[in-house]
């Protein structure tokens, strides 16, 4: 699990990965793009992403997203530890 803090206007670039992902909005407001569909997400919202689904966010109000992955994203864990 990772906890990602976003300032207003920050972008979580559009990407995909082979991991399944569960995303939970701890706070803030985001425009989330998932598989070509954009939807406003707010604190308390969650979304499950199948592996290889294209997704990204734009932060509209400063906030925090919790991202949980299955299987662990080793590259992300290495970056956090660095």
C-alpha cells in the first residue's frame, strides 16, 4: 500500500501496469480517468482497477490517495526506500 499526497493541479500521469489495484480517496477531489472514462472522485470513494487498465488522475482539490496493489509493485517499493 502507498499513501500519495497531491497538491491542487498535480497529475498522476496516465499509465497501466500488470498489477491489480484498489484506490481509495482519503481526502481531496480528483478527476480520475479509468479505461477511457473520466469521473470525479471525492474523499471516501474507491475504485478497483483490473490489471493493464489505463488510468490516471488530476487533483482538483489537494488530497491523499491510498493505492493498494496485488502483487506488490517492487519498483515503487524501491523508490520509496531510496
